C-alpha cells in the first residue's frame, strides 16, 4: 500500500470523521449517560475485563453506524461519476480497494482504541489489583468488528450504488443487532436467538459479574466471521462484473458457516469464570477474590469480629469463614451457599460501601439472615430482608438501626422492623433465641420469609 496515497485518503475522505464519530459517541455513552456501566464492582473502569466488555457493549449501535459510514464512503466514486475513468487506469482495482478500506479501517480502529486507552488509564488510576492480558482479545475483536463492518458496507455500496444503500444497511444492522442481542437477566447472558447465531454479533451483554469473561471458541468463531465479512467487502470493492460480485460472497458464507460450527452452542460455553481472578486471597478466615484483593485489609478486622459474635449468637450453626461470592447469578437468581460460609458480595452496597463498625453490623446482619437473592444498586431486595437483617444485627450488637446501603429508606425499614423488634424484645431470652434461630433457618434455607419466621408482621 502506498502510504502517501493513504495520507491523502485520510485527509480528503470521510474516514477521519468515522473515527471521530465512534470515539465521541462511545465516550458520550459511557461517561455521560447513567447506566450499570457506571455502577458497582462491574463498572467499566473497575477491572480490565469489565472495561473491555463494556467498551464492546455499544457495538450493537456502533457497528451499524460503521457499516453505514462505510457504505457512504463506498458511494464516493459512483457519486462523482468516476467509476469508468478509474476502471480505465492501469492501477489494479484491488489497490484502490485496499487504500479505501485501509484508511477507513485505520480511522475506526484509532477511535475505538482511544476509548479503550481511556478505560485502561482509568482502571490503572483506580483500585484494581488484578492485572492480566486476558482482556486484549475482547478489545481486539471489537476493533476488528468495526473495520469488517465498514469494509463490508463499502463493498455493498459499490455493488449497489444507490443513495438508499447506506441508511438501509445501517438500519438493517441495528435491527439485526437488537434481535441477536444478549441479556443478563439469567446467571449467564443469553439471547432469544440460538446461541451460536447470537454470537455472530460482536456486541456483548451488560456486565453484571466482574469475574466473567468470554471463552476462546467465542474469540475464534467471531474472528473467522469478521474475517469473512472483511474479505467479502474488499472483494466487492474490487469486483467489476456480476460474476465476480457473486463469487465475492463466498468468504462471507464460508466464514459464517465455520463460525457457527466453532461458536459454543450454549451460554455455558460462552461465558466462564476467570479462575485466576476468582482465586481466593485470605487473611485468616476472611477471604476475597484476587480481583478484589485490595479490599481484604478493610474487610479482615470487621470480618473476624463478625465471626466471633455470630459464634456466640448461633453456636454450631454460625459460619466459620467469610468468602466473597464467585458464582454467577441472574437478576432473580438464588444465592448458592456452602455450609459454614458467610458469603459477601461487594456489589451489595450495604457491605461494599461500608467500613469499620458499619461494615461489622452489615456483616452480622448478613450472617444472621443471609440473603437469598441479589442486592445491588439496581436490585433492591425485599424490604423484609433488610428489616430481618437489621433485627438480627441489633439482637447481637444492640441498638436497632436501619441497614445502610439499600434502596429502602429508614422509614420503610422501620415500618417492618420496629414492630417485630418490640415483639421480640418483650419475650424471655430463651424464647428470643428460638425466634432468632427460626429466622436464621428460614433465611439459610430460602424456604420462607425470615421476618415472618421471627414472628414479625408483613
């Protein structure tokens, strides 16, 4: 490729504007629009894998944009009525196609790379302690998707030189992206479409679990599919006859068929726990994942105190260790517990946003009435659960206080907790112990409402 011609192409074509559009729209989406990418431990600047996945999340609309802009770029010669003139020159058509595709691809990759670079800087400036190269394939596939989409759009526009081609391709790509889009409502993200088909879209689901990452077959299958798209786009750009345009579709079809054979058939083969990130790092009986190793120092002291007082309150039923949960869950999934283990989730703001005595009280509440479902910035949990935990902590530590960090304010918690607390404390101590044991058993087994088991009112 002649780099002088490439520089001219970058100065005089739409390519730089395409890169600027990707950069501006992606940053505006991630920085200015409130969403789960700005919340909790899976926010886009918290960990390397989360950053890479969140920067790929907007591809469900950035990829159709790249296809549409590429198609607009591909209409340049037909609009200028230069197609016949260029065809008469001795320069091979594949050279012109490579320069046109290379300029647009370089601009799009640069725009996407700047988004990733900003995310990397923010991760380094944050509290991430687990640094690894496993996020790189995720970002590389995202950049390749923009290039392949733009080149395919150019080729289709060259083959069908109509003013309607760019908007039709962009809107069609957007609709297709939404149909193949994956959701995170279940423990592992999945789509209504068959799993291999949904993975032809490089956009990923919302990131709920910072420990989840994509598997190798997903990277390989998507790379093959995108390679087929790019080769077909370049072939269409260079094709001069109807026969060669038809033959140009072969790489796209072949890439799609091979990709569907390689891509996992089920969500379980798509997302897996990063075992190195999920490895437990312990300070005595208190353990967190390697990804959150920086939180261990603040958790260890309150955690030991929690285990001590829970042992006095619950006896043999008390947890013996504290572990950070590593099991993926959906929006309405149940927590998978192990006997004798008090599970903590830093996305639970009652725990993740607390420290010192406030953290001890939250941990004691979790030990007395463990949650059966999720509680985070977007999932509140039932107010009865918060009330039961505040009562359990008050029975152990004294002084009924609302649980901080939940979406339920002190008044709504008090309406449930105060009557139950008054009824409980009016009973003899042995009867109180029986009620507390019943509440704990109901919470651990997830077989009923802990507040009702305590004898409270709903």
